[in-house]
C-alpha cells in the first residue's frame, strides 16, 4: 500500500475530507465585527475554493466571558452561533468542510487585565485551583471553579456543540492547549484540585472525557469531536511535563472517543511559543500599538508584553516543523487520526510528513493571512513551493489587541506584490 499524499481523502469518524490539507485554527478576529459570518467567510471561503480539505475555525469561547483577545468570538445564546450558518454553507458550497474550536481562556482571560473587560466582567477569571503566588501580582484574583461549576461547564460545552451542529458545522475541536482553561486542567502547574477533576493524570483529564460524553449526548454520538492537546508543557524554568505524559493523555483521548488529535508542545504561559518566530519589532514600534496597550492595561501593559515577546522569541525561534517529534510520537501510540501542525511552510514538508506516516492530516495557519488561496499551491505539484510568511509575529500583537486578523509584515506584502508584477 502506497503512502498517502496531500490530495488523498481521509475519514475522521463520520466526516469525509476531500484531501489531507487543513487550515489550522488561528484568531480570525471576527468577534467584534458587525457581521461575524461575513468576516469569517472572508477568511475561509477563498481557502475552500482553493481546495482546503478542512478549516478549523479559531477558538470560540463557550460563555460570554473568557476571551483571551478582544477579537475572539464568545457565545452567549444559541442565536449567536446560528448566525454563522451562512458562512458554513458558503464553505460547503466551495467544497470544503469546517470545524469550530471551542474553549475558554480560564486564568488568562481578558477579565484579568484588560480594562474594558474587567469593568464589565461577571466575577473573576475561571481557574482550576488557586494560582501560584508568583502569578498573583500580575493577574490578581481568580475564581476557583467548584465541582458543581465544572459540571455545569461540561454541560455547556455539550450544549454549544449542539448549536454548532445545528449551524451546519462538520465537527468541533476542543482547545486543550496553548494555556487555555482545558490545558490548565491538564497541567499540574495549575491543577492542584482534590476532587474528581484533580490529582492523577486520569483525574486531570476527566473534564475532557466528560465534555466528550456531553457532546455525544447533546449533539449526537456521530458528531465528530477533535482535540487539540498539550502533549508536553514548558514553563519559565524548564519543561513542566514530558512527552511520556502527553502520550498517556493521547491514549486517554482515544479511549474517551475523540475522533482525532492535534498534539502540540505548549507553554504554561500564553506567549508566542504557540506560533514561534521573531520579536515583532515592527508592531511594537508603532505609536498606535503603544496607545492601545496603554488604554487596555495601563502603562505597564506594553513593556510587559514586549518583554514577554522578546523572551519567547529567544526561547522559541522559528524552526521548520517544530512539533515533529510530538505528533510523530503520538501517531505511533494511537490508532485515531493525528493532525500535524507547527512550522509547516512548504508542500515538500507536508508531503514528507504524510509519506513517513508521521501524521494523517497536515495543517498550516498564519500563512493564510497573507495568502488566502495558499492551498492551491500546496495541492498543485507544478506550482512554486513555499509561503510568503516570514514568521515575524507582527500578526500576534495585532490579534491580542483586537485588531483585524491580517498579515502586518510590510516586507511580506512587498514580496507578494513583486511576485505578482
């Protein structure tokens, strides 16, 4: 049997994909748009027309609070999600499939530092346990979820997933990485609970298992559920947990009935470890950015953000296919499909991953900001290989402040313009 290629179809539970290329979840910034469906369509439909097999819509918060960026969508009522149905239909009409990532920011929600959101918040940010002492000076107070509140959150994920299915989405993905709330429950750094949701690895994983059950109950047992999983965690003073625990979590996910896994190396803090690349000097030099940080979080906000970006750029420089060891190891340990993501910038890299059997589906994220139809070049062997993205992380600064999701690297725009002339 020959190795699969990008153009080969793939089954994920009841979902059938036309090929093995997907748009990885990034922040589309539609949460503040007057017409979120139109804003999402602007990002997604060109990619579907260019041949993407699957689009994973960026993190959508299952409650009105809990965003980690002003541009994130947060679902209050059923109508908020059903309003996205026209965009979903447009993706389907273009031949693509679409999943929505569901999550919650937890400790690092905007309510912890952003003036606008702190002023209208209902209570403090959610946390699995009291936060470490060294974090309290920065984040202030949090609300430690009682057992009954975790139970209610589990049911809420199931309910929102049922609305997603009603809106026409083909699947949901749980945001279990990138320092979000579900990752915080998995992490011994943040989860020191003594109820059924804390203690052993299986107890820390319990919230994900129960959410999977809740989705099956409320959205249907045949509705595919994917999981983005922190398979190893790094912290300020080194690795917090290794790939051995990540593989254990992946096996738990398979046993719990998840239909596919995207395993990634993650940091215990929200920073550019999730995307890797350079210090975004071009953005931090702009007076508008300085003003936006000052308005959001006071005079300390920009210096803190800038320092964090410098440290992350030094610790996590861009490297091609930086998650390879993670997804390759998980792929060898489970039978369900494994998604590859992280630093994949060329068709050759994607095809190599599939040919080696290291993953079943290959994802690209940020490069779509600059090139919405990039999929066409990935799927056409005769087209020039590569992407214009320079991994500058300028887009990350913009996203964190609620600016429209786009490529903010002036050099990339000049490169694309020159290629077209």
